[in-house]
């Protein structure tokens, strides 16, 4: 395998004039993209001596330059460290030092943060501008090892210090193949990248798969619902990928109903389970809406729901993608029967190489090639899989296992509920008890007592939250997921105070 940059070089020969990348200022053909990739690689190699195995961080908003760098560094067999722009300097400092990062490339908006980090640890600080104005020597080709580390993508760190998942170019190739085959992505597709490129979802869903297929990627700098809808109509977008917060924000935009969506093949959800009310809202509008499942450690895609199943299997994450195997096992590592709950194990060429510099964590996570996801799922008799909850989020109350997602689904069925999150907290009698944080519509008259009454009708008594905390908003992380560790911290601090 010649490496993923070869996709762009080959496309520059096969379809040189086809548009590859679009942002607010530029439209780049595959021929131009290939030239930029090779030029950037030449600058990084000849001017800044970046070579195979060097760790290069990117701290930037979404942009064409970000995507060009992903392929340029792949051409050098260097290692990309995408950094979350929303992290504090302390959090970024940890990742810079942990990864052994030697070079940091920033955009204009993050230059000051880059300078601050330079006072804390040693690296070469570059900007997109310095790369663009440099005069490279001709690129010296190197032999690509596609099984070598390519991306160190840090997990969210909700259970402690973030771990760096090491992904290879082979991982990214097979993820692109899995997505392309499962969703019939072709050269006619146009995707808008609304997820951040510092997250594996922004890279793998569906930026790289669409570029492999020879389609077009539209790259807004940041998510703005009105701008996104404008781009969808203007550029005749076919695929819109997002997390639940993005899809919910889009439908609530005052311009949604005015937007021409006839080009759209489907909206797609990942990153967090999507409330079925939200899925059905789109479907009832005549808009195809699917859902999948993936993890940073799996590059990310494991499951996708095919278009023909969007409606009658709404709420399912679908079936495993083409070149990925799964098992669903009990606590004794034995396969469970259809309908039973079990932990999801994943095996395939999309599974990460390792956790960076954490051999013990790697050995715990991957055994005999099977990656333990920590997610509890069930599979119906037709083979469709449904997320039940996170193993680490499971609440044990009076000896009974409770999965917060099961409670959240019931709460989301209440029409006046906007958002909901359930966590487990200590309880003197039962060990733990579930509590719910709820965001309600402004005009509602719902009370916590009424919420409890409605939940009691659909949940066993031990699953009904002992407290319904009505709040104005729920904390989110950089990818739009509800931040449950922050909620737990808030609950503990409130209880103490």
C-alpha cells in the first residue's frame, strides 16, 4: 500500500478538474489539491526537516489547510497529533508532552495559544502562513510504511488522563473502504464536514471516505447552522454527518424550512446515541436519517445503518461494516443470545495499533485481536444492534443493573423535554441511585413531580430517577456530546455546598 496520499495523486491524474475541497474562500480541484499536498510536504521536509515518525501537532479550526496537512504528513510517514482547540493550555500541555510532539502547526486564531504553550515545553511552532510562503526543495520520495503510526488521537479522558489512540494509514484506508461500501459513497457525493477535524469523527466521517471516492468535501471553519444550511443548498450537499446536537440545532434554525434539501441523500448521526424523537422528526419530513456507531480506537466506524433500513429500524446503529467483526459477550466472555445485553467486542483492520506508550492499557483493551469497547449492546433476531449504555456508566442500585441510556430514551419520549442526561450517584441504602438532569421547552408547565409520574408508567420503580433536576442547559464537550463527568462534579459540589 502506497499510503493514503496516493489517493490524491491518483485522483489528480484520473479526475484532475473535479472539485475536491471547498471553503468560504477557495475551491480546490484534485489537481490543485495534489500540488498543495506535495508542496506542503516538500516545505515540511526540506525547510523544517520533518521526517518519518516525527510527531506533528495541528491546533486549528477546520480548514482546507488542515486537510492538506493530513495528507502531506501522511506522504512523509510522519505522525499527526490533532489537538482540541477547546482544551485549556494545561490540558494541551499534557498532550504535547505525552506525545513527544516536536512541531506544532497553528492557524491564525490559535497562534497566541501556541506561543503560550511554547513557554511550557519545547517544539517548533509553525503557522499555515509560514508554510504557504516558504520555498521548498523538490520532495524526496520516501517508502511509506502504512502499518506505522499515523495519527495519535487523544480520547476524551472522561475516566482520567486522556489516552492517545495510535491509528495507522492502513486503519484510515480500511475505515474509508468500510464507509464507502456500506453507504454507497461515490464520486458524485458532496459531504459537509461539520464535526471538528481534531476529532476522528471529523476525519473519518466522512471527509477521507469521500475523498477516496473522488467526491467533494465542503469545509466550514466552524459549525454555524445558518451557514451550514446555506452551503447545503448552494453546493447541493448529499451527506450531512453530525452528532445529535448538530441535527437538533439545524432543525431549529429559522432557515431550515426555507432550505432546499432535494440534493440530500441522508443526514447521518454518530458520536452519541440519537433520540428517536429526533430521528422520526426528520423521517416524517421526508428526509432520510441514519445512525451508526464508532470509536476513536476503531478509526472510527464499526456499525452503519443502510438506507433501506433507516425507517423501520430507526434507533438501531445497524449492522457491522464490511470488513469488521463483532462479538457480544457476557461477563465470562461468552457470546450472548439475541436480545440479551452484553459488551461489544470489535476486530478488524480498522482497530487501532495501540495506546501510545501505554502497553498495559493496550493489553487490557485488545486481547487476541478483539478490542473491548466498554459499550453494552443488544442484537435483535435480524442482526440489527442497539446501544444499551456504557459499561462504566452502569448504575448498580440495590443489586440491579441500570443503564442510563434506557432511562434517557423514556425521558426523551416526553414532548416537552429538549435534552436529558442520567447519571448515578451514591445512595446510603441502595449503593447508587439514578438522577436525571433535564432541559425543558421554555413554554412548558412540566414539573419534576410530573416527570417522575410519566417515567413511573414506563420504567421499573428502581430505574425511576430519585431526582429530576431541571436545568437551563447541559454541559457539552468539543464534539457536542453531553459531558456527564462535569454533571457528576456539579452534583457533588452542589451537595457539599
